């Protein structure tokens, strides 16, 4: 057993040093001074109105097209309550975010996986699946996808919105990493391309911190009405206290600077990860994202992720199970590497340990 410090390539958590503690302290004071009696009370399940107004302006939509909730994952669950009856079909990319798979299963959805390529879902596979059945929605993470790191090309985005129109299904666009682009050109969101057929989710978890639990959805007012009803029946009101604090944080103009400093912190970490992989594991095939929290690897032929996870523990290296991201099996050689919460030195050390582990497993 190694006596080196543990390195975790497991969860997609933000770096603690990125949290804007002082600004949030100031925002808390202002929020309580200005809105104390409102944010300590129950309110509408749509969320804190000033925050919804601020978000509407940020994204260029009407206020009744914005709902805020306790994190964006819970919005996925609300959408399941709203749309899904047991046995209903839902499409996801494969691989996809494991916690969404769990929620879809909890609601009895039948998950049809559409293979994900480095530039987005395989369109031929999507068209073939649509010929078989039309889903209630296609859950998709077009920007810096969790877990793969893939970003959907403009051509595929255009095709996706065209198909959503043609067949009449919702695109559930989960975009928590979208604001974190370190290089390259931003693509229009699916929501920008086709607001009538898309429900767009964002989150402050990766921008300010997950603690306040502020996630949001942008979409058609009548769908949001259904979501608001589910929200009301779940928790009456989201946490207005934290939504009020986040509102004051944003209203004070802090967000652009915060996003800029996150990019400055994370871009070298992504580069360190890619450099280390090229140096120590040249025959793995990493994705090469231009932003976000993750990259992923296909381990060399014959090297199973489960064996690597087990062996890595001997080097105090913790890795996540790749299979969890595959709703219908597969992913035996898949490995996700979340790099944001590690320093460049830890990343290099971690990848070196990973390379040693892979060499051991290969024997
Ligand atoms: C794709 C995706 N959606 C949703 C979430 C959860 O976000 P929140 O903290 O807003 O619930 C995450 C967090 O890792 C994520 O990667």
C-alpha cells in the first residue's frame, strides 16, 4: 500500500479555492437587509422573483420562462414527474450523467441510448431510433458533457432541433458547464436554436458553488407551470434564503469576474491532464475538451476499468466506475477524469499513478 496522499479522480466537484466566500458574505448581508422578511418566509414555487428577473435578462427571455429550484438535478426529477409514466421512452446520450440515469429509472422510464461521438450524438443512430419510437424527451448535455467531455458541433445541433421539430419530442438540454469554455468558439445552445422544443437547464453549482443549491430552467411557460406544480408539491418553495443571496451576488455584478477567474483556474488543469496523459498513457484515447470539468478515456484494449479501479487503490488513487454512465451496459473500458478540484501537480501525479496501474493490469 502506498503512503502517498490520496488523489481522487472521482466526482465532478468544484475546487474549494474557487468559492467566492467574501462576496457571498457581503451578498448575504445585503439580501437579509433588503429582503429579510421575504426570504425567510414561504413563497412561490417558481423561486425568488428578483433572481428570476435577473436570470431572464441574462438569458434574454421573459420572466415566466424562468423557474429556479434547489439545484438543477432536482429539476430533472420534476421533469420526470411532469412527463414520465412508467414504461415511457426517453433517449439519452451514451454515456450520460449517472444521476440522471438513476432518476429516469426511479420513474420507470425506458432508456434508449444514442451513442455519443466526440462531436455529439450519432445522428444516424438517433434517426434509426426515432423510426422505432418517439421519446418523451431526449436528455442531452451538449456542452463539455458529463462524463465524456464531448461538445456537440453546430451541424449536429441544427440536426437535433430539426428532428425534435419533425418528430415532436422535447430536447432536455442540461448545460451546467456551458459558461466554462476555456478555448474555442461558443456554439448556440439548442434553446437558442429552437426555444419551442427545448427546455434549457443551468446551474450555479459549478459557477458559485453547489452549497446554495441554485439551479434553473428556461422554457415554455406552460411546461414551467407543470414543473412549478410538482415543485410546490415537493417542497412548497425552494430555498428563498439562498436564492436571495445568489441574487444579490449576481446583482452586484460579481458573476462575470467569477467566471473569468474559474476559467483561469481550470484551463491549466485541463491542459495538465492532457499533457500528462500524452506523456504517461500515450495509447489511451482521451477526449480533448475545450472547457468544463471532465475528460474521458478509452483504456487500452484488454484493460478493464473495474480492474484498474481495484488496482489503483494500491497507489492511493480513487477512480469512478465507468459502467455507471452507460444505461444499458457497456463502458467496460471507459474512465472519466474530473480534473477541476486537483492542482496541476496532483493531476500529473494522479495520471502517473494511473499509468502505473494500467501497466500492472496489463501484466
Ligand atoms: C450534467 C449535470 N447536470 C446536473 C448536475 C447537478 O447540478 P446541481 O448541483 O445544480 O443539481 C450535474 C452535477 O455534476 C451535472 O454534471
